[in-house]
C-alpha cells in the first residue's frame, strides 16, 4: 500500500471533484498532519536509535539478498537451509505454491525497487543488467496468472518506474532505454490469453510458452478462480497501458473487475472466495478480508487513487460498508456467508488479513485499524510470529509462518497516520524476532511451526520485495530516501507505481456503473481526507486509549470464542446461544435448546451420541442459524477430542558452530522416557551408537557416555533401543528413520510407543527424526565432527555470545486452502463417548518400515481424520495457562514432478552434499491461501 493514497483533499477546502494533481499532493499532507498531532503526546524514539534500526534492516536485507545471489541465482528462490536455489522441476513439487515459480529469476525481479528504496542504486543498476541479460520469459512452464502479475509484471514495472526516475536525476541508469518496460509488455501479452473466457475473468494459470488450452500448454481446464486472483490486476495492467499506450491491458483488467462487481451478492454487497470463471456462479460463498479476497478490496481503493476513476471508490465504499457491518467484530475480522451475512462461516482467521488495518488507514478509518492491529500484535508477542491461522479464542489453527510482510505493512501505515512511537517499537520487535528466530547462515528461513520454532527450507520472494521495504521506511526520515515516496503508490506486492500515470494515456472511458446496482449510503462517500482533528480529537493518547483494553486479550484471558449475537438479542436480554463446549447431553435445558435450533439427539447402540440438524425444524430462522453454528462448533470440538491423546511435536536444535541454534528440526515425541514438556531441555553432543540399530548392548559405551546417542530405526522396539543407550550412559537418544527419503513434510507426525511393558525405567528423553531431517545432523557430523544439539519441547533462544562471533553486529552498516464448504441445512456429527481401539488415531501395534522392523509406533494418519475440512486442522492454545488440548499440526503434501524437468541452469554445489532435499508445506491447508499474496 502507499501512504500517498488517502482521498480527495484535506478538510472541506477541496472541492468535491478536485483535479487529480491536487489529490496527489494533498493526500500525502493528510498523513503528515496526523503525524504532527501525535508526536506531541508520546516520547519519540531518538533519531540515533531509528538510524541504528534502519541500518540493521539494511544489513538484514544484504544477508538475504546476498545469499540469494550467491547460492541461488538465477533460480527463482533461495532454499536457505540447504543453501541452494529452488528450480521448478528439480525439487519435489509443493503443489499450487510452486505456481509462482516460472524460471524467470523471481526473487531478483521482485527485489528491484527494494534496492532503490534502500539506497542501493549501484546494486540496482547491476541487478537490472542481470535481468536484461539472463531472464527468459518464454519458458515452457505453467504459472499462476495472479502471482506472475503481482510479482514479475509488478516487479518489472516498479523497476522501470525507478529506473527512469534515477535517469532523470542524471547519475545512474544513463544507459537505460525502457528495456524493463519492453520486458513487461512482452509478459503482459503472454498473460492476455488467460482472459479468453465468456466472463472476462482470467484462467488461474497459463503456460508462458504455449498459452491456454493447447495440448502442450497443460492448462486451461480449470473452472474456478479466487476473487483476489481475478480482481488484483488493475494496477499493473493499467500502469502497463499508461506507460506503453497499449490500452488492451487496462481494458481486460477493468472487464474482470466489472464482472466481479456485478456478481456480488446484492443484499449483502459481499463477494465470495472463489467463482466459476465461465458461469459467474460463486463456488465458495464465504466472505472475509483474508485469503482469496483481500487484495480485491485493496485494488478497488488504489485503482481510484492511481486512475482517478470515481466508480472504483464507490465500489470500494459499498463493500467497505458491508465489511464493517458484517465481517468486522472488533478486534476480530471473521468470515461470514454472503447470503446470510449475520452467520459466521468459520471460527478462525488467517494471517493475510493483517494487511487490512493498513487499508483502513488509507480509507481514514483509524479506530478499527488500531484495534485489529493491536490484537494481531498481542498474538505475535505470544508466539514471535503471526501463525498462518488462529481461532477466535487465539489458539493456533495453522502453525506455519512463511515470513509474511502484511503486519509490517500495516505497522508502517499506522505510524505514518498517527506518528505514535509505539509503532516504532512494534517494528523493532519484528526486527528482533526475525534475527533471533528466522535468521540462518544462508538467509532467513520460514517457520514451519511457530510453536516449536522449527524451520522450513523456504524464503519467498515477497520477503525481499515487501518486508525490508516497509521496515526500512518505518524508521527512515524523508532525507534518508533518494526520491519522494509520496509520489508513488504501492501495489499489493509493494512495487512502486508513479501517481502521474493518472493523467497519462487516458484512453479508457470512465463509466460510473455503481449506482445502477445499489442504493448508496452517502455517508460512505467522503470526497475529502478525514480532518485529523476529528480522527484524533486533540488527545495525544487517543491511540493508546484504544489499544489499552486489548493488551491482555491474549495473555491473561482465554475467551471462549467471539461469536456474533444479534444486537437485538442483547437488547432484549436473551441469553447467548448455546456453545458446543458447554453442551451436556444430560441437561434438560440444553436438550430443549437443541430442539429449538432444529437439532436432534440420537443415542447409538455402540455408545456414541449422534446429533442431526434439520434447519426446517428450527423455531425461527435465527434459531436455525444458531443451530448451524452449534453444529460447526461441535464438528471442530469432536475433532479436537479425537486428538487429545496425541503428543505435540518436539524440536531438535543444532546449537554448535556454525549453526548456533539457527537450524531447528521437527521431531516426533516418545510415549515413554523424560517428558520434555515438563522438564528442562536436554543439551549435549551427539554420537552414533554401535551397533547403529541400538538393538543390543553397545560396543562403544565410551563414545556415547554423557552424549545424545544417534540410533537407526528398525529390528527391535524403540523402548529396547532406549534402554541400551541409557545403560551405556547416554543422556538422550535420537532415532533416525531407516526409510531413506522420508520427511516430516511428506508423512504425518510419528510418535514412538512403548513395547507393551512397563517403561518407567527409561529416564532419558527420546525423539524421532525422519530420514531427511536426520541427514542434516549426520552430514553436520561429517563436516564438523563435533555437533551439539538441544532436545526440547520447542526451540529456545540462540546463544548470543557464541553467535556474536559469526553474526554481523546489529549496528553494521549495509556496506557489510482447501477451506470449509458451507454446512448444508441437514447435517450430522457423532460424539464419541469412549474411543474404541479401532477408531483411535494412535496406533499401538508394532509398526515397521520393513518386514524386519518391529518398532512400536504411534502414527497419526491423514486417512483417519474426519473428512470435514474443519477437522483437518488442529488448534493449540497460545497461552500456556489456558491449554485445553495438546495437539499438533497434521501436515500432508503431494509430490509430483514437473512435466518438463530438464533445466538448463546448473545447480549450486553445497558444502554438505546431501542435506535436507526439501521441506514441503501443507498443500491442502494452503490451497486457497497460497493463491493470494505469498
């Protein structure tokens, strides 16, 4: 987003239809004037400290960008754990996530304008030359239209915008002659065939070489796309048209937006998550501001800012009114059904909605922006990063964190709007957490699980395109930037487009079609910037007064969940609806409430209780909605209860040189031995046992004495292995899977069970690593001989004293989802009174990886999970004092080879040849999320 996009003028002095040149000038003034109100009321951060933090951001960028260029370029992305590039077809497929990769040096293109913002003009000039020399846009690869647009097309246009700016200044880029723009135009024409549909909505994917539908294209059969995928094109496509004079790009993007607007649900003015590109029917009818929809709303407002077309603002305001009426439940933003907007569609939120407070700042609606941002910050303070999804009572729903920048984006805009130094402290926390928990020797690694601190071999291009840009701008003074940032607007990928495009090549006729469809509330249509004296009523502590009630929303309370109850129900004194977790089958009052909601209770012969809802039998439509919500809660609660016996994942953290705790491996727990969640972690050097399988008395007790023994799975029980290494004096054990190539990414969490005998004699901790994770330790031993690890329930803070020898000083200058479907009106759920052995998700029978293997294991299988999408995701409390269940995230991935695996680029050779090949992520959980703003 751009701070330059505020509205039409300030106060009442600007006419309702002000010239656009005046809008660009006055929009920036609105935010500056807000800053002047705030700085008087809070102790500002000193310029020296801000400069120190800015330099730290520069050093962090150098660490990420430098390692990409050294170890990955010309590959699309860096794999920071294995120090090599991710090339499509050479790594196991991650499903839709890989659709962003097109063998076009994605990270380099995505980072172009970041280099200029960070005053790295020489590096920018070198990077542009590399793009022009090396990047090929004619590859036989299927890519996401959405991702290619915002990352590659946006990156080329952002690079071009700043290249011509630098050329005009007269020092750099004097040789530049619109080469990046010509590449952008070439890419734009390659994307146009995707729009060959009757609706004008683009296909979600396209082959860069062969387009759509041709047999060799391997795409063009899709029928659905997400709203954001079709509605996040107008900025880049319109800019391409305005830069080149080729109007076709803006025309196609406008047609897609027009179709989405016409297909909105007329009574609620909301849009769904996915839509059929041929018929226009909504496929997923839930609506929110997070994954699948988010940047559609963002681009409506920003299209008005960049293009000056009133209809875009009118559409945005109409949607915004619906969002605040139905979705906003301060401080939460919860998805609802577009046809029944008073009914919540789910009880959790995804991390992508963190952009929304920043968008509200541009709208001028500061109070809810402060509230939602503060709630998100409290979650971050609890877990260091924002989980990919968390519930209304602040439990982790999806534990991954791929270093998303949306929260930093909103922090920047709130600081620009308020000038409150509090947001500088928030930014400082983000910097500290990135360096402390995500920094690894070859860059920054995504978090595989925020609960354990384990890493994923992934550093997405958006991390360099957005995160460092917003963090640097947060601490920078105006004179620290070599150009006026107020003259540009940020795309959703934080690429910079100049505001003067609004008056360039205006060949598209503007037609205000909004009023044809709905009666508009005039209060939504402010043609001026909000008066800052009204936004901040002469109270320098205004923002603090809004934040204060939310300080303990996560830390000191575990709310039961915040579910919308109609205001009229509260006013009439009615009781809140019955919650699933409060329900008791023996309570006559509860049974009466169920009957009123159209829910029947049936006792089955096997001891289970079955609930069935028929909405038509409910006493009223309100009761039917309450019944639907109750059934959804009961489905999720039932899933949680089935997983109560499962132990959470553990962590193996390599703490010796040169790792210093920066590599964290996800480990399976044991149902015997020292419980790491109740006792202090175990730290020690590792040593391989002899025999390696640990199935008999060790022949090298002196080697494992006082150390953590490495043993291979197979040929005897896990408990027997533990006893043998314990008798040899080991202080802990790590069992490494003998199934070569196995990984925690491609298999469910593995739990080691006992041998059916008493295991109280086993006093040492035992953890299980799959083959790929175990190979990291084995390769480290071969490389460095002495390797020290930490066995714990979650990753611990790194050793600053040891790491300071290797890590640059913070003062160093830069010179060094398949989501839920709507529950039908008739639905049923079984409540298990006592889980039978065959239904248990923990297998107590000996499980072997080979005929000779008699290890006894407790393995969680995806096939044993309830088929309801809500039940495929576990929830864990964010607050230790309020933990109800110990659950772990079920991860599942698919492996498929690219149809054309032959890649002309050479792979980088690594110092450790066979480190972890890849850490795939949960494809099913991210099927929708990864389509929008990876």
